[in-house]
C-alpha cells in the first residue's frame, strides 16, 4: 500500500496467466497483512489501472518491464494503526542495497524478507537486482532503507538470467507512477491492453524466466 486506498503492483498481475485475459477489478480482493490464513483487513477493488504503455503480448524486452506497473484503487480506505502505507522514493543507484518482501510460490501463507540484495545495474526505467525472487513474487515491493525508514523504490517484474547469473528485474517508479496517479485523478479509462505471457525470449542480454502472477 502506498496510500490508504492505493495498492502498487506489477501490471502483469492484472492478467490471467493461462488465458492472457485482463482480470476485472471486481474479481480482485486485497488482503492487507495476510498471514497464515487471515488478513488484517479485506477490501474489494474499485479500479485497477495498468500503465497505458504496458503490453502483455509481444516479444520480451527491458522496455516492457519499464512499464510493468499498476495501481489498485480500493473500494474503501484502510485506516488502521497496524496498516501504514509506505512512501515511495526515487530509484536507487548502482551498488545500493535494497530489500524485497514477497509471498513466493512456496511461501503463500506468510511474507518473507530478503534483507540485503544489491542493485547490479540500471537500464531506462528498469533495475537489475541481485535479489532472489521466485514464482509468485511478481509485484512484490522492493525497499530502500534510509535513516531507518523503508520506502518503496521498485516492484518485482520478473526474474531473469544475465551471463549465467539469476537476477531480478524491477520497474522504476517515478515517471510511470506519476502517469498512473494522473489516470486515477482524471478518471480516464485505460485502453485495452494487448495480451502476452511473461515467458521466453531474450532482451539486452537478459534471458527471461516465466513468472506466475502472485496476489496483487
């Protein structure tokens, strides 16, 4: 959560991985603080907005990852002392340490934290990270901690392989997030996205590995 009624995730999480069909907002439920079968709060989703330049069909590319971001607008804000939205921040520099919190495929009942991983490189709109991510980690927040305060600097888009090394690819937030906020503020409908699967192909030396969408 980045506001009491806004949830940040990856755009490809809004598509059915089997059919490629866009998932309707009213079919999505947000479970805040999910752990061991219970959530702190349950909310329906009023609107789900993917970046207008995101394409869920075509050839894998780092350019596609750069727009793999979406916002969920909840039907009601969550205003509880135990649920505090995170601020966002500019993307970190190469060599900076970051952390990932995710519900991976084999850890669906409780979040896991990888406290320290590193920004290996930056492409336009994309971060290449040493973080270990697995199927189900899609849309997971990537945090930078400064002065004891954690801020979201990216979301997990995919895992990939670069020169034989497993890496995570994250989407930079600044410009894409501003576009999404403007979409919500203006109340403009996002055009129908073309459909694609997050698997196969190569781009800029990165071999993409299929990532199954997790709970947004």
